[in-house]
């Protein structure tokens, strides 16, 4: 059981850790210390739902409904381009990036922050291909070794979910350790430019298929 859990943890972790739009957003909110718990919860819970769906066999449906993936892909491209433009706009106005007044100057309603986290998670077709199809397929190779959570597939799924929770929690709540490095507006300007570049890169990859 422990070896299957570990396999799920390592597989899930290897897919989640790759730098992408979702991770960039979690990092940014962690640095701002705004609604970090809500963002981490949305990302981890979304991963858990997708992993469970993949292990339960929903991946077959996703694989056959190619048009759904295409719709999600172009919605994702549009959202990422919009978010990249917003980051560039903030980067070009460094006077608004005063880390000392970050709480007052950049506070946003929880629904706005959560809405972006949901969009960055669910409008990325790779999340369906990687999390649902790939993890679901790998989990199936562990076969049935019992019933319920004793089933090898679900042990693997639990490991993958734990990896997601550990990663997003560490990224979101651990980001504050970098706060001293971002004490100047110029540092935030660089961060916003990097986030914009990440969003544009992911959007380009999605658009090109």
C-alpha cells in the first residue's frame, strides 16, 4: 500500500510542479498574502476532483469528446491573454507596486481571487489530459488489490491528491518567505513581467495545440 501511495505522490507531484499559469497565480497570491487559503483550497480541491474522475474512468469520456477540449482550449487562451495584459499593465505602473502598502493597495474581493483561480485551473485543457487521462491511466495499471481504498487504483489516487495538497500549500503559504526579496516596487515589477511572460507562453502553447 505504501509503495502505491508513493507512486501516486511522485506521479502527481511531477505533473503539478511544472511552472505554469496556475502555479504563477498561487505564488503571486501567496506573496501578496491575499486569500491564500481560498486559492490553495480551490487548486487542491480541483485537482482532487479531476484525479478521482480520472481514476473512476471519466477519462474515456474526455478522450472521446475532443470538441469539448477545443472549446476549453480557446477559452483558456483568451483568459490567459487577458491576465497577461493585466500583469503587464501593473508592471508598467511600478508606483502601484509598493510592497509596504500591499495590503491596502492590492486587496481584491475573495470572489474575484477565487474566480481567477477557478478559471486558471479549469480553462486549461492540459489539466484534463494530464490529470484525468494520464493519472487515470497510470492508476489503472495498479489494478484492483482489494475493495474501497484498498483498491490499488484508489491508493494511487490518494497519493496523487496528497502531492497536490502538499505542493499548493507549500507554494501558497511558503511564498511569504520570499517577501524580504520583494520589498521594493522594482522587484514586484520584475515579478509581474515574469508572470505575464508565463501566461503568454502557456497561451501560445495552448493555441498551437
